[in-house]
């Protein structure tokens, strides 16, 4: 495996050791398949002003990020989870764009690690 600062390699390897390499490969695949729906839910909740739905979607993304050692992505999702919609709306959606960019980077790294 090649080192990538996007993923905490110690956390990822520990997950592989505890759950099995093949299971983690499947788990990564499932997360990458389901993430677009999570982001769609996040955006819909943001647009509708549904704070609890938004918080739940951000929480799910944060939890998945933490599971795989995608610390920077998880931290951004945590910030969204805790910030509240009024604060985010004042920022014009920039934090959502930052989260999506971090996800794209983390997703590419996870694909590489899961298939290494």
C-alpha cells in the first residue's frame, strides 16, 4: 500500500485486520455507492431548512469517514453536523462544497487502498 495523507493508514489497516481485507473492500464499495444518496439527502435537507435531517445526514457521512480513517473528511462532516443550518446558510453553501471535495479525495484514496 502506498501512503496517502487523506486516509489514516493505521486506522485503515486496523479495520482490515479486524474485519478482514475482503470485507473492508466490500464495505468501501458500499460506502462509495451509497455516498451520493447521502450527499443528495444532505443537500435536500439544507435547501429545505430541515435541521434534524441535515444533522443526521452529516452524522452518517462523519461516521463512515471515521470508520475508514478519512479524518479530514470526517472532521468536515462533524463541523456540518454541529454547526446548525443558520450558520451554514450564512456561508452560502461553501462548507458543503468543501465536504464534497474532501469526499472526492478520500474516495479516490479508499478505492486505491481497498484494491491494493
